[in-house]
């Protein structure tokens, strides 16, 4: 399943080995890819309904990326048409005053999926080994300690029945520039532009190093990272949908059998005058 995109645990991964412009085997097949995405969406709708009905599994989808890489767009495109019952999207902004009084995982743990639920993290606990490291608010030793804590946290979630799918949406610096300019030039998108966007962009190399360290340290057999080439939205959405659908298929979920004999209820309805 999408083995070409996995950061293999225990093997040194170089972020520059992934071309954000890559199409994989879908080069020159955009129309087919868009249709395949539609098929995946339809299947995901059914699989999510079975997930909710069966009440045996928990699914956590983690999206991390640089600004403009398309986290919101991925959520809209992949989960379009999915019944919102049993699906939650959690956005993690800068911690509140209350959240800062607790450990950095406190606000995360309260939002993980319940049984039968699919939860999408738009940003996540990984912010606490990325922006804080790039800005030198924590040092290397603290960052390493947090990597270990996050791995143990995710191990606990998996052992308690959660399937974790982690996606890094990888765009190029040139593509980010194009998207930032589009935000500035498009009135309907100007609200997305932040005065912090350009100062953060100036730290691009630091972020790439931080992401590479994070991917190497926290891609595990229980919760591996997938690096998704993100310069082309349709291909990004297709590969994310593919991985989610194939993972849900692999759970071999079934609609639950009725807990009582339904025949008398059917007979009662049919006998109504």
C-alpha cells in the first residue's frame, strides 16, 4: 500500500529525495486520477459508515505541512460527501493560556478518536517539535525527548485500538511563493494571508531540517509517516485518499448483525391497516 510514499522506520530518510512535483505512476493521467479520486470518495463514504456502525475501530488522520500546502483543501477533497456523523476535524492553533499550563500533549489527548470515530488533525502534536525547534524555543535535547514521548503516546493509542495515518504534504518553496501571491491577489483568499507568513517563509531551510528530523525520528512500524508530493492538488488528494481507503479496507469491517430477531417487527409493520 503506497510503499513508495512511506518513510521507512530505521532507515535514513532525506526529504530532498522526494520531488514535490512528482506524479508517481499517474503522470499524464490526470483525468483518470480525478475519476479514481471520485471512486475513492464514494468508497470512503461507505467504509466510514461501517466504521461508525461497527463501533470497533478508531481512526486518526494527521496532516502536517508548510503554510499553503493544502491541509484544508485535502480535507475538503478527500472527505467530500462523507457523513459528518462520526467524523471530526480538529485544528490546533497556538496553545491557549490554559493549555500552556499543562503538558504539550494534554490538549491533543482529549481530541483523539472515540470508538467508531474518524478524527482528522489539521496540524497536531507535531507542532511541538517543529515551530518551537525552528524558533529555538526548545533545544536539541528537549526535541529528542519529545520525539520519544510522542512515539510512546502513539504506541499507547495504537495498543488501545487506534489506527494512525500520518501525512506530510510536501510542496516546494517556489510553489509556496506562487500560492502566497495568489492569496494576496485573490480577494476571496486574502483573509488567509497572515503577516507572519513571510517571516515564517524566511525560515524555510530550518523548517525543512526540522521536518526531516521529525520524519526520521517518529516514523514507526505502528504509525509510519507518508510523504505526499503536494505541488499538484489532484495528485496529493488522490494519494491521501488511496492510503485511507486501503487502510480501512484492511480492517475487514462489517455491518453489525441485529441484536434481536427482526422478523416479528417486520410482521407487525406488514399487518398494519
